[in-house]
């Protein structure tokens, strides 16, 4: 048995009260239902785009610094951050079995943070 109150709902799009025709009806109208789902899809796409942009930029910075430097590919963390590098954006983590050091993967590159010197070392996957 349904009580009348079960059918009084709040539409997530317009936040108005409405009387639902079915118990599982969530929106006041078909328009507000599709508006809600379109907005969610737009938000999702823009979040993906933002993360993709950070990852691509990180990869470009690692690539530039890797070929810029001779010998050890080590840079201070603040220098890299000033160049636009965002250390919290990477594609994966690999732990070196022998040392336990964590390598952060960015496409064909990887970086390792050395907290004792506050430096980032860059590696390239051949
Ligand atoms: Zn509505």
C-alpha cells in the first residue's frame, strides 16, 4: 500500500515539490530528467578533460627536461612545479622491488621523488 506522501517528491533539477505518478518517478518532467543527465555528462566530460590536460602537460614537461639535461635527470621539486608540473597527476605507480622506491608513471616517462634532497628524478621508458 502506498501513502499519498510517498508520491510527493522533490525534483533534483528544479527542486520543486511534485506529485509522482509512479513510486519510482524521480523528476517532475521528462525535460528535467534529461536536463539533469545532460548536466552530469557535461560535468564528467569536463573533469576528464581537465585531468587529461594535466597528464599531457606533465608528459611534455618531463620530455622537455629529459632532453634538456645531460647526465642525471634530476631537478628540484619547486623548479618543476614552477614549470607547471603537477606531481599528483600520473597514470600509475610502480614500486622498485630492490629499493622499495615508488616510480610514478606518466605515459612513456616515470618520475621518482627523493624527499631527502627534495628533487625529482626523471626516467624514460625505452
Ligand atoms: Zn523539475
